[in-house]
C-alpha cells in the first residue's frame, strides 16, 4: 500500500512538471509575425478623449486614427493626410479649414454596429468626436487645447455644463459636415497650429454607436479605423493582444525618406500593417522589463526613463555584449526641455533678474549632463528644444556659461553679496530617486556661490498642488512637445502669471506682445525670426534655469526592421517588420 | 452565548470603527493630499476646467456632504469609478483580489505548514545543533531585504537558469501557474524566518508545562506529545497569527506583485496613492478595515473550537 502511494505521488510530480514545462514553452506559429512590446505604466483605457499619458496614447494609436498624421520617415515633421484624402484647404483669412475624407474607410467590426459589421467613416464622425471632447460631461483633459478656438464650441459647452443631457444634434457654427465626405472647421481667429492639433490623439475618430452602446464602459471597448483591433480591454490584465485589422484600408509603407532614414525604405510600397499581431506587456518595474528584453522575449525596450538598462549605452553605441546579440540602439534627442523653474511671482525673484541670472550662471549643466545623461543630452540654452522652428544650434545663452565669478558678481549686484541676506531657497522636486539626486546636484552648484537650497521632495500630486498654489520658490519640471511647433513651449511664458503651465508665473509685456504677433502667423522665415527672438528673451530674462534636452534611447533586436522613435509619432507599429529568419538565427545566440 | 449573536454584536461594534476609519482617511485626503483635478486634467488644466471637474466629482460640496457620500459608499460598497482610470472600482478590486489570492494562498499555506513543522522540530531539539541552525538561518532570512530576494531570484532562477517566467500573469487556472511559482517561493522564504521564530517561542512555552512531563512519564512517544498535546495547546497564538494574516493575503504583496507584474490589489493601491485617486484609496482602506474586523471575529470563534475553556461573551 505504502509503495502504491509513493508511486502515485511520483507520477503526480512528473505529470505536474510535464504540464509546467509545456505551459512555459508553448511554441507559437513560426510563420506569424508577432511584435512584442512593453509598457512601463498601467493603461488608463481606450477613450481617445481621456488619454493624456504617453503610455495610453501609444496603445490608443494602434486602434484609432485622425484626419492627419506625420510622415514616418521625414524630419523635420511633415504633416500628411491620414483619414483625410488630402491636406486641408485653408481660407485666405486663415480661419476656415476644409477637409475631404477618404471614402470607403470602415470602423472595426463590432457588436455596436448593425450585424456587427463596421460602418463607413463619414465627416459627421469628426463633428461628433470634437463635440465629445468639448462635452462637459466627458471632462476631457484636452478641451483646453480647443477652448476659444472654434466658432460656437465654447458656447455649446457652456450651455450643456448646466443641463443634464448633452444634445449632440445641436449644431455648432464652426463644426460642419458639409456633405458625407466633406468637413469644415471655422475658427474664431487664425490658428496655424490647428492642423497639428488634428493629428493629436484626442481628435481621433470615434463612432457614436460605440459610445452609446458601451456607455461608461466605452473606454474598455475600442472601436476605431486603425491597423489593429483589440477584442476588449481588460484593465486587470497586464497583457494586451492586438490583431491585424482585416478591414484596414489600402495604406502603404512610404516610398520617400529623409536623408538619415534612407536605409528604412526596404519595405517601401508594401501594404500596412506589416506584422500580424502585437503583444504588449505592462511591466511597471525596470528589472523584469530589462531581463525579458535580454532574454529576447520582448522585441523593443524604450529605456529612456530606466536606470539599469541605460548603463549599456556608451555615447551613441551599446555595450559589445549586446552588439554580439544583434541588439540595435536608436538614440534621438527628445523634443523636451528640462527646467529648474523659478516662481517669478515670488517676492524674492520678481523684478530681480540679476538674482535669477546669478543662479543660472552657477548651475553646472556640463557636469549635470555627464552625471545624469552620460554626456548624451543636448545642453539647453533656452526653452525651445532642437528640431523645432526657432531653435538655433549655435545660440549661446549668456547666462548659461558656467561662470562662478560672474555669478558672484551678479549676486552682489542683486543685493546678496556671497549669499548674505538671502533666505534658504526651497527647490520642490518629484520624490523619485533621480529627481532627488538632481535636486541635490543643483543644491551643490548653488552652495558654491553662497546660496542655500533646501530640496523638498513631493509626490507628484503634491508637487502640482504646490506649484498651482504658488507655494514653491523653485521647482524641477520637464516639458515635452505635444506637436512640432515651438508655440507649445513659448506659450509657457506668455502671461504665465495668469495660468499654471510650468508655474513660472512670468509676465513680461514685451514678450507677450511679440508672442501675440508670432502665433497667428503661418510658418515663414519672418515667423522663424520672431520665434528666435522670443527664445532669446526666454533665455536672457531667466524665468527658469534650463538644464538639458534629454536623449531618448530605445533598444531593439536585430530582427526588428524599420524601427524609429520620435516624440509626436504614435501608432508606428504598423510600419515595423520582423525578419523571421534573422530572428531564428539571432535567438540561437541567446 | 450563541455564536451568531456574538458575531452580530461584534459586527455592530465595527460600525463606529468604520466611521472612524472613513473620517481619518477623508481628513487626510482633503487636508494633506494633492488636488486631484490637477492630476486628472494634466498639464493643460485651466482654472475653469478645474472648477467644472471639481463640480463633476462633487468636490465643491460642503465637507459634511462629502463625508456623508464617503460614509454612504462605505456602507453600500458602491465606490463608483476610479478618478484616474475611470474603471469600476469593484471590478478592479475583484480582479485584483483574484490575482493576489492566486499567489498568496498557496504561498501562505505552504509557508505556514513549513514554519510550524520547523518550529516543532526546533522546540523538540531545543539547544541542539538543529535548533540553533534553524534559529540562525531564520534570523539571516529575516535580515535580507525583500528586494534582494526578488532581484536575485529574477536574475538567477528566471533569467539565467530559465526555470521560471521573469514576470507576467494570466488569469484562469492553470494559466497563472508558471507566473506564480517564483514569487510564491520568495514569499515562502520571506515568511519562514519570522514565523519559525514566533512558533518556536510559542511551542517552547508549552513543552515546559506539567502536562508534557506527565505525558512523558506515561511513556507517550515524542510524536504524539508534540502533535497531539503540545500543538493543540499552542493553537491559540498560532491561530491568532495565521488568521490575522489573511486580510493581507487578499490585499496583496506590494513589491512582489509590482516586480513580477502580477495585477493584484497591492499594485492598485500603490497607483491610487500616486494619482491621488481618492475613491480607490477610500475603497481599499474601507475594505482592509472591514477584513481585519471580520477576521478578528473569526479568530475569536476559532478559539472556542480549539480550546473549550474559551467562552464567547
């Protein structure tokens, strides 16, 4: 009897092990092109109107699309029609934008449509989408981008802010579906950035049937026109599986490219998307992401905010042990600016440019770059990052040359010789290890001229609250581009005493007047000159101490083709290809 | 006293506790925490939008009315939707609890059985090499940070040796099995140290009692003395220690879940705190206090089952 029990236990253990091994090593279809990516934060759902973080925006763009997009292989960014048949025609006064919509584009098949078959996209869908962003019941974080821009939209919003049910059939003067495929926007005043706004995620076309059918659960049931479909989003799952959209239109890989991307034209003219399936893992911790990438079970690893993985990046190369495995590095500067923002409304800094300039001169950005970015970041001279109109590569901010003697002189001129009489200045930072370290570095720099800094760590909501309530003296922030126009950065200093923005609370009449002149101008050399002038003013008035424009390193395996990363580009997975033969060969080296 | 009456009376006592908990969390959130509208509206927030959103969220109501809403949700268990993710909070909790429990139950059961067995052995061989070794190993295991176990375990056993999945999770049995083995082992290693020391002390208190000497004098075997007499009498502190851990099993293990990508309740709580997501923080706090109250009552009832001398009053 005892022997029988022992035998039974043994058989059970063997069966258990066999089952376990089978589960772990289930082979996938060898001919299927499966792209495996990873996200570092939870996805907030698939409602384009609510998506305000990069991680969710990346997922939404796999499913939904907008009227316009950016050319995948051209830099500086070039707007191209996406769901629109062509770029818009713009009226002479710059206020009326007319779009033709591509015919025959279908929404994904979904139970929200009759017989479960996706219907054709029409101009009215964009009218509905924009109204939905403005609907006070939806509380889209993006409405401020459209506020006081489109004729009648603010009045429509204000009306329904106090009415229980929003009526989407009520016409808005500036939003018109002229016919089934013609869409017209009428703006209150010229707004040259408008086409960029239409390329942003919150303007992606949403079918009203899905919103009505799923109600509050719409965010878990994405129904777009994009290259991939997702059955349903389960927020409890840390794994999303997208399939190639069988009804996707005939969209082709671009056949033109900027000089730097000529080598990415091998798939020119091929029908998109190029992969059959995408699996996206959500792993908030860096170590498992990094180990899975090295194991070859994740194809692409965005290591921009990582601290372990980034160690393998040496200048513009990666460690030889990774090169041997065929791993590739993509490294481009982000269109973002790191700042130690000065609260210019604070009694200490208001009307005391010399004090602000002294702090800026004492900050050693070269060392900062070496310590925190291994020297790969671009030193920031002012607020506009590289790649945007108004950025001058050769421009040097006279208050960004690390010069302690000059800083001490200016400090004396400001009324604080050797820092005497100056109270302890607080620097509020987000309470992550890296931000604290950056704060401590800033403190050390200032100590050299006798300025005492106290680093105050905060949770992110606390930090925002303190900035909003003007409780900070200095605070560390970074600002990234939403669209490729420097206006998105220059606006941060326009009458910023009246809105939070980056919390600079800066108000310079000359700057404000020049800004007002520049932002209504269509792109031109004249506008570029004004942008440059504004950028110089933003530098020399020192409303903030600019640190660096961060680099953005991404690692990907050798079998991944056509990969590139850029700030404003979303939904790029449709262009990625996988070389299955090379994958087999390279994986043998793991 | 009837057990049901006792349980009902204790549950009624829980009401003021719950009111106290909701009051503390409400005050903490409204006085100390950041403005949720800034988080929810993001970097383009305008003053008007913030005012509108405050109205939508009911934050412009009087403090008393807001607290009444909090109390109402605590008693109806209708926590609404998350401010940050807009997901149904009860759905989030159900999914999270499932994931947390698939990891914590097997780990907890195995760790407890192993710890009790080791404690009995250590107590039986008190002062001998085995006892000393077990104590030393327990202290060493307790002294190492949980993070060290996780990082080492992931790197060596999952990445280098490939025995386990590095991270991830899939719902449904047996799909989750490959993902929970390594985190469960780490959980067991983490728990065994303190548990062995605690249970050893409990058992040692018993082995010096007169009834053990009597049993020995009667010629009973060591196995019977330990498992039949000593263990039964040591059950009250053991049960207290075991049952009081149950709520934390449901509420998840924050670091282990986070590093292994297990979408449990620990993860949900952490994100809610980072986002000032008050409805989720509120739901998790109320849920945890309710669980602790319920499992305290269960502990009391279990005492009467293992020791007839204990009476419910």
